[in-house]
């Protein structure tokens, strides 16, 4: 039975008012209360408005990042309010008594008391802390200069992007931006040139799309950045639109496109419990759902599913005790048995099943069990043994491989990321293709963005550190390349700056890698200001070589950008990754500081003009840098960053909770006295007195990962000391800004902030006048 702890409120409420207009006016307002279920508290808010004699309302679940969503129907009669939310099986019945409402909340055959109090409408966080539009515009206006390119040139979304072939090659789809910045999905008949709008982007962003079959497309969308994604399907002309996952308060994850079954896909949803995901087979035409497996042990949830090309569940990985993993494989009798027990730090994942053999249990597996670097092995899952080691690199983790279905599932290439992305061709067919592409586009990186089912038409994406990206097609039969589209034609390669790979030693002797993007002044011997940009994650994430709009914008204003793949970054092997566990804010920050010292020693940058900027963990690193080394940085920009590790741990999304033990092993565990002390030392909010340099804070109000309270805490504490802390909050965004207009405003304001504190006439004091 589904209990109330298994649901997450998001939805739409429509009130139907019957008579008693005077009372309807009295009931309008914000009604707030807290639902208590199995010891867990969930704040709920009903916001009621009267429009043309009809009451309408929305429901918020602030702890889940869900705000401002309308419900289904409500009946008001005999001084009793009844709200029904059909899709989630929810009903609330309450009796108003002045500013209080006593009532009962029903779901799934269970009932819970829920009393509400009428209060003023609130938004996430403390809006009184947020800087006014006028203040932020005044800050942005400080970015003055005769620049060849504007912020919009770097961050306005391309006019067209995300090109894809239909499976049979009849159509080419792409995203096209209109005059209002909306990015619709268009479908072009390649032979006739006829173009139709298949997916219209309205208020909410279309976060991604894919071909389902030759007649139908899928796309995903959330609401206000809350990351509760739904999967939708639509015909090529925009008709027969269907929400394939029509359940409020859930997150749907696109799992498998079934190449052998064009009418179905597999999605995972946390429909039955917000903490765990279960797989469903979905008919993309009718929307019919079939649950394929039960993930019914939230304490030890299934973390991943492995399906074969026909949609059969062959294996799954199940967590055990929060930090261990067991790989289950089909036993041949309709069940599954453990074939590999792993620590969560181990890597052993199925890349693809080996369809080139008659043995159905053979699979290509990426593993670091017998090697520090992840390698690809051919593995017999039934027998539990390695058949042969297929590919490895002695410096970097192998990332991916590709097989050709057309050529009997022949192995085509492997890929790993060193200083740049490296493709290692294996098959004779792919060796020829690889040579043709690299000869055609020298000194560029390429990826195969798409291919038709017959592998005759190949979509190639070309990029470099100075080229944002171009699409080209290649027709294998005709041996012909065709240019399709330059994503950013306004940015000329000759005007862009070099991103240079760097390698240096940390203070304790570890070899570290990273990148420095150098403006032209630095190449002529001038020491320039530098923006240190620690990446997010932090575990398993890394910075990469290629076109970086942020770094290019900064370079256009005369600033270098330093990116360090500090210990705990991904791609460099297990030992390097684990060396950063329990070192967030400590040795991981030392590495960033050592990177800065290295580029200063090279004579590229001015040590007195170093800013620090980052998002998510990078935002935390900004705050930590300003407290750990108060004199090192001239200023900082914290973008959706953690300020208090204690509160960060307590406000993670429900679907992260099964992995809380792992998070604590990577970060810190406050239940261990020694680590609790470290948490206090490395949580910036407890070290406020050490901050003495200017800070700009940026936050999405609906962020489910880094709660807005993380930013509010740091802003309010610094404001209490008299600091001038510009604070930008967007109430239609989540963990990072997805909307073009918000991103452009962010970078304009950021450039004004840098001009103020890194420019020739910088104002070093962070205090208000």
C-alpha cells in the first residue's frame, strides 16, 4: 500500500465555488500547515485567489521545491472546504474558523490531521534579502568598454541546435529559437524541404528530446526548475500530444529507447515512493504503462537497471546498507541472483550486451576491480568471469565504446578523456571513417551525434576550444560531407582565446591537471587578472577541453580562467578519485590554490587580481576559498553554492536520501565527533568573520539540491556585518539558470561585479558606504 510518505506534492488545484461570496472573499489568502507522517514533517501551502466570482488556488510543497501549481476540483458547501487532487489520489477536507482551518488530509486509504493557518503569501527563502532590479542593473552597467562581442553573443541560445536524424533518415529534427527566445523542435523533410513545428516550447523549458520512431518524438519537461521531469510524446506535426508519465510529484527518467520495438520505451519513475525509481514499459502511442519490476526496499534500493535490446530486464544493481552494491543477474528461472558484490567505490557497469556471440550472457563491462583505471572487459555474467580484457589506458579511465548493429554488432571504437577527448578506432570500417573525419577537420574534436538505422547517414559534431560547434553530415554511400549548421556564427574563431592544458604538482606531490584560458594580452607577456573556476560535483566530475562560453566571455574582458581537476575529480582513476574523499574544502581546495600558484609562476596572471567563481560545489568552493584563504582572492561569485554542510545534508531531495551514507562518506558525517568538528571548520557560514573580500551570490529559488536557505544564510550573515553583498534570485529557476533571459542577466551582472573588483579602478572594500 502506498503511504503518504511515498508522495511528493506538485499539481493543480481548481476551486469550484458555490454561493456564499462573502465567505469566499474571506477564505482567499495563503493557508499554511505542516503534515506529519511517520515522524516526517512536510510543510504544505494552499494559496487561494478569487477571480470573477470563482475561487482558484495553488499548492506548494516547499521542502520538495514545488511551488505555485493549480489542483483539480474543490467543493465549498455548508462551511466546509473539500479539495480533491485526483491524479495523486489526495483529498483535503477543512472547516474554516477565522484565521484557522481544522481539517483532515486523505491519501491511499489513510488519513492524517492537517490544520492550516492563514498567513501572508510567501515565496521560497527570504525575499527581503534579494537585491532590487535597479541595484543589479547598476552593477551590470559597470562593465564598460569597446568590446567586439556582447554577453548575448556568448550566451544567447543558438538560432538552431540539437540536430537529429529520424531513424530511417527521411527527416532531420532540430531546435529553433523564435523571437521570444523559445526553442521549439522542428522537423524537416530532407527530400522536400517541408518544415513543421513538432514540439512547441511555451512557459516551461523543453529540457531534451529524442526520436521514438519514424512518426513520433519524445521530450522531457519540468516545472519552474523543480526537476520533476515528465516524458511527453507527440507526432511530427505536433498532434496527438500525450504525457506518458502523468503523475504529479514524481520524477521520470528516460531509460531505454527500444530499437527493436518502435512503439515502446522504458522510463524509470519514483511514482510509488519518492526515494526510489522503478522501471515502466510505456506505449508511446496510447500511453499504456506496465511496471516491469518492483523497487520495494527503500532502505536498500535498486540504483540502476540493465535491459537488453528487446527490453528484457537482464540485470540490476541494488544498494546494500547504504554503501555496498550487489549486481543481480537473471538466473534463467525467471528470477535474479547476486553475481557480484561491490563496494560503492568500485566500478563495474554493463556498457552493452555482446550480441555478436551466441552466448546471451556475454557483456562488455567497464570495471576498475582489477585496475586503478576503469577498463573495458568482456565478461560472462552467468559464470562470473572475465573472458578477456578488451581495452584500457594507463593514465585515464575509459569512458565509452560503440558497436555497429548493421555490421553484426562489430566493435567500432573506444573513447577516453585525457587532455582532450580521444577516440580509438577498432574496426576497419571505423578506422576509415575516423581518418576521413580527422583529415577533413584537423585540430578539431568530433563526436558522432547521430546516425540513421542503416548507418549510411552520419551526423558529426565538430568543436574546439575556439569553435562553439558545427554540425556536418556524412553520406557513407556517396562519400560526401555536407555542412549543416554553425551554432554560433557570430563568434569568429580568430577572435577566441586558447584553452591550454596544464599539468603541475600539488603541495603534497600529487600530479594534477587542468586548463588555463588565456586572453591575448597574456600571450604577449602581460600579467592579467584571473578567474579561478572550481567545477561542481565534486566527485566524479571534471573540467574538459573545448569551447567554454564563460571562459571566452571572461577572456574578451581581459581575464584568464583557471580550471583545476582537483583530487576527487573523475576520469583519472580510482586512487585519484578517492584521495579527495573527506577532503572537500580541505586538500581539494589546496589543489585549487596550488593551481593558482602555478599559473602565477608561469607569469600569465596577476596574483593580486584573482577572483573565484563557481556553481554548486563550485559555489561552495567560492565561499570556502574566501574563508580558508581570506587574502588570496580579490572577490568571489557564489552560484547555487552550499554554505552550511549541516543544513545541506538535511535538505537534499527525497531521491538522494537512499545515498545519504555515500554522501557522508564523500563529504563528512556529523555523527562522528571528529568529522562534525571538520564540518564546522569547512562550512563557510561558521567562518563568516574571515570573509573580507566582495561577494556576489546567485540562487534559483526552486533549487531542490542546494536549498535557497544555503544562500540566504550567507547573505544575511554578511549583511549583518555591514557587507555590500549583491544577491540575485530567480523564482522560476532551480539548480542553475536554464532560461536564456536569466542567464544573460546573470552574466551581465557578473561582468559588472568583476569590473568593479578586478578592473583598473577596482573598489576593494566589500563594505557598504
